C-alpha cells in the first residue's frame, strides 16, 4: 500500500522518524491503529447513547440471530 502525504506532513513524519529511530511504517501503523480504535470507540459510544436515550430499542441476541438467518 502506498500513502501520499502533503509535503508538510511528510516533513513532520520524517522528523519524528529521525527523533524516535522508528521506521516510517511503524509510526504510520501505530497512528492508524490509534485512529481506528478511536473511531470504533466513538461509534460504540454513539450506539450506546442511542439505546440509552430510547432512540433505538435493543433486541435479544436470539432474536438477532433469527433475523440474520432469515436474511434480514
């Protein structure tokens, strides 16, 4: 996979590589893992808020599996 950065971002990344003696790939991997974890947490928090506020109603797990087996 190739990733293209704006020149300023690439320059800052190269500075961090030099300061930390870590590879560019390691730094980008860590940054993406953190970003994806944060996005997942935000999505789960939003779902929890929806249930807590009553905007959506939870269903029992068995019912969810039954619906899934019906294709819905």
